[in-house]
């Protein structure tokens, strides 16, 4: 394990190659390394810890190996120049704000074994245009894709029963959302201030929260 804050604030570090025996990247390990351009993570790593690469604004991409099962809270928060990514099939959990504020992220492919997406995991990814949640996803917390101002298309997982609160709040260009049969509840403000012009409720729906379409001025 690389432990707490080992390489934090090293302003001139440009490249990291990790040991092939490494299991865990710990809390704040590589936080705020503005010059970091290249990271090699070995396929022995299973967990990328809390705030591990927060504010590494020089990163444009990173290869996450097919051994990582969990992305910790704010692990890649404000890696603002990361443009696209394919997450490994081994990944099961993305914690709160895991990829929040990746402001250049245009494309992200979520893996087929992903089960849990934490609060605000992709919030304020303002360049993201579409998202498809694989059917393995069952647990999604609120604000997941909030304030993704260029998001136009979203398809939710067949494994979901609830659309969480503020899931797409502030997504002013969101035009198409595909909800699976099996959704029973849409939580508060789920589509607040979205660009929706029409919406189809699944037949399985039993209950909706407050302001789910608040300020959706294009909805007819």
C-alpha cells in the first residue's frame, strides 16, 4: 500500500510508475500534482483510495487496470483535463464524487459489473454528452450526474428500482432519458431544470417525489 499523503503537493512530478506488488493506493497519495501527465497502475491494485488523484489537472487520461474493484471518494475529483475513459470490468463501486468535476470528460464507458454509484459521482462533468448505465447497476445515490450541462442522453439500468434525488438536476440540455420497467419511485428533483420536452413514465412506477420536473420549461 502507498499510504496517506505520500506524494501530496509535489509540484514538478510528471510521471509515476508503481510497483507490481502494490494492492492499494491510499488516501490523498497523489493529491494536487499539477505537472503529472502519466501514471502506470499495475494490475495488482484493487482499490484507488479517497482523493488519491484529486486536482491532478495535468492528467488527460489514465489506464485503470482490470483488477480495481473500488474507486474511492473524490479519487479523481477535478482532474479537469481528463477527456475520456473506459473503466475496467472488475470495477464494482464508484464512491461519492469519484469523478466529480472532470470538466473536459466527453465520453465514459461504465463497466458491465458495476453495481454501486455514489453521490455526485459524475457531477459537473460539463462536457459529458451521453451516459449508459449497465444493467448490473442496482444502487445509485443522488446527484449522480447533476450539473452536467451538455448531457443530452441518458439510459438507466434495468437493475434500478429508484431514480435518486437530483440525479440529473441542472442538466439543461438533457433531452432523452430512458427509464426501464421496474422503476417504482422517482425521488425529489430528479430532473430539476432539465431540457426535457417529453417524458414517458414506466408502467411499474408507484410514486414520485416533489419537484421532479421543477423548472423544466420545455416540457410539454
